[in-house]
């Protein structure tokens, strides 16, 4: 019995060792680890070398991802008489980043890129008497500017805190219904509203293709007294979101206020324009001018010579070769941090 037990033990060990050996190559002649279907994909050149072999342990393929710091700049150009200049070419501009010359790689006139528009309306007590004019001017602007199937817009009201009235849509009627439902009351949380709208609605990662023009129109007196975020935090978020801000002041005193200075800074540092209508009915003309500018924008892009992904702010200087022309563009951007 001991002899038979030893035989059975030896047979069990032999079977276990056989199970651990790799399978024999397929009869089709494909190399070990390569299926017959993979073999079909391989081609043989005239010198007998094989090409088109899939990646295996013996034939690895390494993918190298090279980040490209492509920077997009939207801008308008005016002459000495404040008329829009629409016939310039790439060679008419000089571009600098942190005072270092940059080569313009992409350039277009009267760009047709899609729009993402945010309408932010101050509904604090301070604008109660003018709210109706603001509502109708904003509604007319959206009806004239939005291109269904291409552009999208959203609406935010803010007093103590921001409230999303209507999310992104290309339906001007839905936006009109939301804006007409505005009611005045409360304090002014301007910085929180800009921060919220830029972060939640206009900060896209990875960058969209094609590039999206992100535009925000802020109707307010600029006198913030409720925000948790600071002015610099709101401005920084707008710059990170590549948002161009147009501001329309509701101050009708005829005297420039601290709020007007705030609105001017938001607009000029992001490449937009501030408007200071003297009467509420002038709002319509301001919105029409914004619409005209959006149809007359130039667009350029360049690959930054600074390859560092350090998240720092980089100043952009755009100049025309011809003297006497004025460029309206953002003052810089934040480099990617990864």
C-alpha cells in the first residue's frame, strides 16, 4: 500500500507541474502572445521585415503626451474716431507675452466662433426703479444675438446671493420668461455673482474644441456690500475662465462712484468694455453696441514660448503696426498648472 501511495503522489506532482507550463504556440504560426487575428494585421516588406505588429511585451509602444500652451485672444480694433476697424491681417499685429515676442499661429477676422453668454442682473433695492428697462434691454439683446443651434446663454439674478434663473439654452423665449420674472430687493453681492457664474458656467476643462467665446454682461451699480469673495478673487476666476466681461452701470447720479470704477476694472482687464448710460432708456443702445462688437471681433491664437505649467498670471500685450489704432483685449491669462 505504501508503494501505491508513493506512485499516486508522484503522478499528482507531475500533473501539477504540467499545468503550470505555457501552452504551445498556435498552429497558425503566430508568435507566442500574438493572436491569429493580430498576425493578419502584420505586413511583410520587401526585405522580409514585418510591420504593423501590435504592441506586446516584446514590441512595446510608448505614447508621449506633449502639452501645448495654446493661448486664445479675442479683440476688437478702433480708429481715432472710435470706428471699428475690420480689414486688418495677421501681419498688422505684434504680440508679446511678459514682454517677450510671440508668433501668431492662428488668425481670423470677424470670427464666427460659438458664443456662451451669461447675463447677470443686479436685483438689489438700489436698482428697483430701473429694473424694467434692464429686463427689456437684456431680452432684446439675446433675441438679436443668439444663433440657435450654435450659441447658448444663461441668466443669473443677484442681490444678497446669486440665483440661476435659466441655465444654458439657445431658446430666447425661455430666457425672456426668466428675466421678466426678476424682482428687486436685498443687498448687492456682485463679486459672488461673477465668481459663481464664471466658475460654474464658464470654466471648461479640458479646453473645448472649437474654442468658445465666453461673454458676460453685468448690469449693476457696482457697489458690493454682501459678497463673501473679494473683487480680486472674482476677477481671477473670470480670467481663468477666459471670460470677456461687459459692464453696464445703473448709476444715474452723473457723478462717478466707487462702483463705476469697479465695473470699469472688470471690463478692461478681461477685454470687454464698460458702459455708463445716463438714462435707463440708453441701456438698449449699450446692448446693441455689445452685439455689434461680438460680430466684429478678431480672433488669434499662439503657442506660448514659456512652456512652464506653473499656474502664474502672464501679461499679454497686443499692438498694431499702424499708429493711432486702439485694441480692446484681455490683459493676460493664467498658465495651466498641470
